[in-house]
C-alpha cells in the first residue's frame, strides 16, 4: 500500500467522528432527567453520598437521605434545602433489616413512591492484614451486612414501588469489585458479592420482564476523607491516583441515566474492569506494588 497524507488524515477524521457520535449518543439532559425524581440515597452523611445529595437537589430531585449519624445527615439536609425543600432525613443502619424497612416506608410516605434507589453507604474497616485479625469472620460479617445486605433488603422492600415507576437501582461499587486488594479483603469481597448479586438480579428482572433497571457503578479512587485515611495516600506520586468527590458525583449523575448494567465513570475503571480477566496476575502484582508504595500499614 502506498503511504499518502490521506492514510493519516482519514483515520483521524474517523476517530473524531466516532468521538462526536459517542458523545451525542451518551448525551443526557440531566436537568430534565432528575427533575422531580423520587430518590432514596444511603450514606449521605458524608463523602460521595453527601455531595451526591447536594447535586441531586440542585437538579430538582426529591430525596430521602439515610445514614446512622443524624446530626451529619441534618447538615447535608440543610445544604440541600438551599435548592429544594423536598429532602427528608431518615436515621438508619442499613445493615439492619428493620431499619431498611423503615427507610422505604418513610420514603414512600414523604415522596409518594420511588424512582431511583441509590445504594451508596458502605463500610470499609481500616487496612489490616488477614493474619492480624483476631476474628476475621466477625469483621467480614459486619462489612457484608452494610455493603451487601443493604442492597438485598432495600431492593426487597422497594420492589413494588420500583415496578410501578419502572425505576432504577444503583449499586455503588469499586474497582475492587473486580480485583483483590491486600488489607481490604472483606471490603473487596463485599463489592465482588455486590456485582454477583445485582448481575443475577438484573437477569431475573429481564426474565420476568420487570422493567426495573440495575446499574452497577465501579468507582475509581475518590478523595473522600475516609478513603484518603484508609489508603494513606502520600504525595509520593507523579500522577493523581484519584478524582475529587465533586467530579465523581458529576460523572455519576451523567452516566446513571444511560442505565447500563456496568457504568464506568472513568477510563481507568473501564479498562481495569475489562482487562482483569485477561491478565489477573499482572493486576494482582500491580495492586500489591501499589499498596507497598502508598500504605504505611504494611509491616
Ligand atoms: N472513596 C473512594 O475512593 C471510593 C472508591 C470506590 C468506591 N467507593 C464507594 O463509594 C461509596 C461512598 O464512599 P465514600 O468514600 O463516600 O464513603 P464514606 O465517606 O466512608 O461515607 C460512607 C457513608 O456510608 C454511611 N454508612 C456507613 N455505614 C453505615 C450503616 N451501617 N448504615 C447506614 N449508613 C452507613 C456513612 O454514614 P454514617 O457513618 O453516619 O452511618 C457515610 O455517610 C461507597 O459505596 C464506597 O464503597 C468509594
């Protein structure tokens, strides 16, 4: 084949056209999408959940926000009420079945139904090697209850309302839902479980033609207080390993309406999700190396 200028220009044009087409296909008018949407959001007392609550109320959504610390939830509520009065607080421990039942009934009482269920609350114990736990089983169960059973119970109690609204369940996950992460075994296992559970549930909804969408969103590293503390990220890096919570929320809000089973908000999350199964040894090696570099907790 003869090399001409066109052999360079044509692929560039094709690439640009495909970028425009992809942007166009994925464009969502978030203002009209979220306006008056009735949303349950767990884990809204701090971190990503708090920023998500504020942004959703800016967009005109009607919210019931939940967590265990009522005072912090009320702070979130105050910030949201600058934009919308329809923000209600429910103190709930999402690891407990009865609290999840109460959360759904309060949401229905205040909002009259549920359009979106956002399972954002999560518990990640401080980084610890398996061999340093006195009772790793108890820790695992504690994490599992919050990170996984939350979704099981809230889905069960909201099912009729989600059916009625053709609603969406958003399971907030992590890249550690794909790979192993040393010193975070329980958290990692719980996010793997979330993928398995909601992936299966999605198929069941399709088999029964339920018209309920399931979205699993494996987030990259986000600079929330707890995550920074847990990862002990130092300024040893030549690159930014994560994104800010505000940036994360903006991306979540734009990708959720696409209702893909797996919604990735960054390219690294996308590639890790897809490449892990091809070369798990390489990823495991990299994760171990990463932890050695950035964690003070490894002895
Ligand atoms: N930050 C990251 O780098 C990152 C990366 C990937 C995925 N994620 C995921 O993103 C979500 C939010 O993370 P984040 O960093 O914002 O977490 P965070 O700052 O630790 O906040 C966690 C939230 O969950 C609530 N929560 C914890 N246990 C609870 C329980 N038993 N019942 C009710 N609420 C409970 C907390 O409130 P109370 O303590 O008041 O109950 C808090 O509002 C999580 O699902 C996490 O797995 C985060």
